[in-house]
C-alpha cells in the first residue's frame, strides 16, 4: 500500500474548465489534433481539424474508436465544468451511434450535461461533419464521487 500523498491534478484541471481557459487545457489527446473551443456550465465545444493517418481505417474513413476518444474529451470537459473542488467523475457507460461515415475533415463536437444528482450525471454529445450534418450521437452516464480518485 502506497503512502504517496501526491495531490491530484483534477482540481486544477476542473478549475481551468470552469474558467473557460481553453488555451490552458491539457490532455494527451490534443496530440491527435483535437482541441477545445469553449467550456460552459455543463457544456463543452470541441473541433478536430485534421485527423492523423493512424485514425483512418482501410476504407478511408475515421475509425470509430478515435471518434469515441473525441466524444470522451467532449463529455469529460462538460462534466468537469460542474464538479466541486472535492469531486471527480468517471464514465460508467457510453453509447455511440455512428449515423454517417466520416472521411478526414473538420469535425465539430458539442456535449452537455442533461441531469446531475449527487452521484450520477447523464450526458449527451454529437459530432458534426464539415457540412454541419450529424455524424455521431452519444449518450453517457457518469459516476460522481467525493474526495478525489483512489
């Protein structure tokens, strides 16, 4: 059992989200070209200008797993905007519906919290292609806990 008392980076990260400081937001997934545009109370907007070749499947479309990562970034920042200093949240369930195949292009994503209780949050998101057509619809359930991750 570890006695490591290293402070969690989550309070700072959630503060960046609450303050809409998109330029200060950090995530390893930014290396894929995804980036936040705006954080609001219970909402988040992102764009994905260009996708790396690794995200393109043999059929020339964006692999669904990468779209899942994009949606998870959108949802995690939407929930992060409403968490208290001593709270953290994790995805309990995520459903993605791919309603349109996506070739490499500029994508826009929006997420929002639909309802939150003390321990659960219900979220949804959508990703639109460059023509503004809905391509991915997502619904998700998040578990909210107190006192930081263990």
